[in-house]
């Protein structure tokens, strides 16, 4: 699939509008469904290939890559849910997986709508609540920020806090599926990103939004540990920005020996960061243990930070020709900073690294 995606991205547009045509091409080529099994319309790809796909998309259009991570990561996290589900929930989990995969085949967009103002990317600090609705299912109440796709999404998957008596076996937070056109869902039009302009990452207000359906099985997030899948995909976005800058400045190879040296240095740093990310991605297992999760935290932190630094170094070499609004280099320069802001945001990641530092299980 990675070769098909590379070919597809050659026709991608890259401007500040929502990239409807790019997304449609990805849907049509079933890229967003690729982690599902072939019997469900996917290609059964592993995380490593999903990372390569996001990087390739990011090189062509970082905003499209950011958008793609959300449904692609959901497919990746869900694909193994039935095998991780407790026996009592296995059948229902499989039925839900099949239904969601059918929706992907029909072109529906599942988008992440989890972040909250002041939570700093911490799931535990989620304030949105899920309560049983009289009409059946659950109703969500709370405010989300940075919900990429905005009104272009069909279904949001949103973290919310249920109660153990209403959802026995639940974790502190669970994912809930909310149709974006359901009652009680208000998608604002307030995105004014520094970069990533086309992602339409708006605020979303839930006021007893229903029907909301729990995703997977009770305890899904703590058992299946799907977040690490997204973290690896998020790291691939700034990496694609760095690659885009390297290619822009390096082809044709500049005549200046000093510039060639700087580009060669950036190329080595890029290759090292990419190798680290691909290695961590290839170690991915459903329900990853603490050692794997710590590795992913280090990887996401290192790769997003290093890619941002590479981009800053390259931009400084770009000269006046590239010092223009809307240019490829300046665009990648603004877009790359989304990498350190994406979950887990850099300050939170650094706090976690310091707190959990250990080389004993390494
Ligand atoms: C372009 C872009 C697109 C995005 N798209 C999506 C999306 O589609 N869906 C989605 O759900 N999210 C999305 N996000 C959000 C992103 O993934 C992060 O989760 C979110 O940005 C982190 O929160 P923050 O930056 O608002 O942190 P801030 O609230 O600004 O906090 C910054 C730092 O303060 C500290 N902090 C503050 N409050 C707490 C707390 N309560 N506990 C612990 N530490 C705290 C932490 O160190 C934290 O890193 C997007 C972000 C960007 C930049």
C-alpha cells in the first residue's frame, strides 16, 4: 500500500483550505481503512507501514496527514479489539468492528474529538461525562477543542467519563462514538491555526449529545492501549515535514559546499529519527506493556522534537526566496510545530519521562 500512497500523493493539493480532494482520494483507495483485515475491506497493514503512509502523505500535505492519522489510528486500534475483549464482550466487539469497517467502506469519516481546554493532553483530566440516556445508549456533555475535520466528519470518537454502575467494568475514561449530526452536537467555526490551516480543528460542544455508543468493550483504553498507535502516527507528520524541506532545498543539489554539508547533516539526523520511529512502530503489539509504552513516549518525544529542529535549521538556510507566506518551506515550517503539540504534548511528555525514568527494564 505504501507504493500506492506515494503515487497518490503526487496529485495532492497543498493550500490552506480543507483538503477535500486529498481526503476523497485516500478514502477511495481505502488507505484510511488499511489496518482492517482484507475481509473487512482493509489491507491488514501493521503500524510500521501505517507510519510510512503518514510520512508520505505529510511530505505532500502535512494537514492531510494530520487528518488521516485520526481514522487510520482508530482502524489500527480497533482491528485487534475482538481478540482482546473479555469473552462476554467478544461477539459485540466483533459486530461493532464489522459495522465500523462497513462505514469506512461507505466513505464515512471517523474523527478524533478528545482534547479539552486545560487538560494539557491528559486523558485523566477529561471533564466530559457520559450518562445513560432515557432513549437508550449514552449522552455526552462537555466541551472539546481541536476536533480536526470539524463538520466534514461523520462520526466523532470522543473520550468521556462514564460511571461504573452505568457501564460496569469501565475505565476512568472510555471512547464513545457520536454521529456529528446528532442532537446536542455543536461544531463551532473557530479554528485559526498557526499552521495546519486546512485541518479545521474546531471546538465541539456536547450538550447531552446522543446517541453516543461506547467503543470496543468496557476498559477498552486501558486494555487495548490504542493511544500508542496514534503517537507513532503523530510522530510521522513532523518527519514528513522535514523530508519535504530536505527535498525542496536539496534538489537540485546546491553548488555551495557549506550548504551541501548542512543538508547532509540534516539528512543524517532525519534518517536516524526515521529509523528510531520505524523500529518502535515495528515492535507494536495490541495491549502493549509498560516498557513498550515508555519506548513510544520516548520515540514520539524525540522524533517530533528532532524533526522540528531539523526544519528550523533548514529554514534558516532557505534564504529570501523561501521567506514567503504560503511557500512550501514556510508552510512546512509552521506545520511541523503541530508535531510537538500533538498528544502527548511536549511538556506533558517531558514530565512523564522524568517521572518514569528507568533503565532497568530497557
Ligand atoms: C493542529 C492540531 C490538531 C489537533 N487535532 C486534534 C484532534 O483532531 N482531536 C483531538 O482530540 N485533539 C487534537 N489536537 C490536540 C492535541 O492532540 C493535544 O492533545 C492537545 O493539543 C494537548 O493539549 P494542549 O496543547 O491544549 O495543552 P495545554 O492545555 O496548552 O497544556 C500545555 C501543557 O500544560 C500542562 N498541563 C496543563 N494542564 C494539565 C493537566 N490538567 N494535567 C497535566 N498537565 C497539564 C502539560 O504539561 C501540557 O502539555 C490537535 C492539536 C493540534 C495542534
